[in-house]
C-alpha cells in the first residue's frame, strides 16, 4: 500500500525492485525497461516528446499509441517524474535489464 502512496500508478514490483537495487549501491543508476500505458486518444507525438524530455531516450510506441516502451537508467526520483509527465498515464510497469551495453564509447570516427 505504501508503494501506491509513494508513486501512484506505478507497479509495486517495479518500485520494490528499484528500491532493492538502490540499497545495494545508492550511487548507481540501474538500467530498466519501462512500459507506460496510456488512455486511448493520447497524443502520441506529444507523449513521446514528454518521455524524451524526461529520459533523454526515444520511446517505442505500440498498441495504437497506448503503450510506450523505453530503456533508461532509473532512480525513484526519475520514475516519479515520468509518472507525473502526463495525466493520460494509466500505469507504469518495468523490469531491471542489467547494465549490458552501458560502457563508455570505445570507438572514434576517423
């Protein structure tokens, strides 16, 4: 019940998993796949821009513009910002996907 008070509309398993990871190392941001479900009729372009503004990542759009997916380094604060970015959000779910591919760039254009 406390999870619903902390960040309404966000799946409690996502919040609990994120808290557990942050307790392991509070200085790290962990990579998550975030799925955002919205009401029918949500302006997809406006919503994609809101996600881009909050995460710096471009989201995928599915199910006729009611299901958005983005991979992002997540904190509780960032999750709260995402959940409050639009009134058409019905639910946010997600899962930890690890830190695969999060290395600094290794190549330079020549």
